[in-house]
C-alpha cells in the first residue's frame, strides 16, 4: 500500500509541476505587461515635462521677440523725432545767419 501512495504522491507532484510550468508564461506576461505599463507611464511623464518646457521656452521667445519689435519701433520713432528736431534747429540757425 505504501508503494501505491508513493506513486500517487509522485503523480500529484508531477501534476503540480506541469501546472506551474503552464501558468508560468501567463505570470511572466502579466509581470512584463505591468513592467511595460510602468515604462510607458515613465515615458509619458518625461515627454510631458519636455513638452511643457518647450512650450515655456517658445512662449518666452515670442514675448522677447514682441518686446524687441516694440523697442525697435520706439528707437526708429525716436530717431525720426531727433532728426526732425535737428533739421528744425539747423533751419532756424540758418535762418538766423541769413538775418
């Protein structure tokens, strides 16, 4: 009788081993699927930070370009005003010399 129980126990242990071998790929796939999701999440977080930084830099550059244009227009306006004043002063000094 002891031999029969030994064979039954051996068969049951072998059956458990086969079931574990059959379940192993599913477990590995679940772990690998979870790992893949972790990597995707990290990648999305990284890209969102990069995109946010790019948007900030582009916005800052646009502001600086607008300020540069305004400054250039103000400088041109000041130059035009200075030239007209200089010409008026030159005309008035010429008119005084003629008198």
